[in-house]
């Protein structure tokens, strides 16, 4: 008997990016949803029914996510994605730096992003133009709270930052995530990069990658 089609608002695993492109199960599905622009309205139980073998390679508190919605905004002409949590978020940064989780992520109980598609061609591998995905924070707050000793060790690169953009793009054939925020101490633009293909923080980023980030979303 053929499998039943996914319910409306609940895309199946067919939208997920392959593991060769994004190692982590959750982010492979999340990036697939963003890339397709499929309408989504799923609670935690429904997400788990799709991600039946969900075993994140990252330290993500999946139970905190109560609902994910993606829908078009007719007035803006773009997609809007909203994530509801069961409570205000205060979790360790899920990515290791120097074999250590470098701080905490603090977020309001509901965050909403406008999804902007930016023209983009991988400057390392070339290939046909493909959109980079710029999630612009429209509602709620996200603070990356870096541990004090790391701020003291890398003052030029690290400080507590209020996140304004989460950007996904291809670079050197890999899927890269960029956080762009405003430093709480200096008010400078602060960027951090993560390689979803290799599952690792890119710190410090190469000059070429830093230039790409600045070109994608200016300060």
C-alpha cells in the first residue's frame, strides 16, 4: 500500500536536504522547508511524526519547540516563519568552540522572521545562481550571551550580541549559516558562521568568508 501523502501544512521528509549537504536531521528538514517555501503549521508531536528517527547531532532542546508555522504575508509578498517555544529560551549554545559550549542563547517565547531570498552564486564552487535565505527578525528577541572569559580572550571577535539576521547560503559547496547581530557592548555588527555540511563552527572565519557575509547582508 503506498504511503499516505503528507497532511496539508505538514511537509514530509521529502523536503529534507540530503545528509551529504546538511548532516543534522533537524536542520536538513528546516532548510528544506525554507528552500521550498512550503506552507507549514506543525506542533511538536507532528514534527516528531515526520522526523521519526530524529537524533540531532547537535545539543538542541527539541522539546522546547511547541509549534512552527510558515505562511505567506500577502502585504509583504514574502514568507514569514514563526517559532513558538513552550517558555522563554535559555539554553547553552548548541555548537562547540574550543571543545566547549561558548555561552547561552536567550530568546523570547515567540520569534518570527521574514524570509528574504537573495540572489547568490557560490563564489568558490561557482555553478548556477541560487538564492541565499535571509531570515530577518520581525518579532521577539534573540541574544547570544558569550561567556565572559571568552569575550576577554577574543575581544575583537566575540561579545554578547542581539541577533537581527539568520542567513543560509552555499560557500565552497557547503551550507553555511551566518548569525548577524549587534554587539551589546560596542554596538558593532557581529557575525558568526557555522558549517552545516561539516557540523562545525568556523572561527575565526577566513577573510574570504567574512567578505561574503558582508556582501550578503551589509552592516
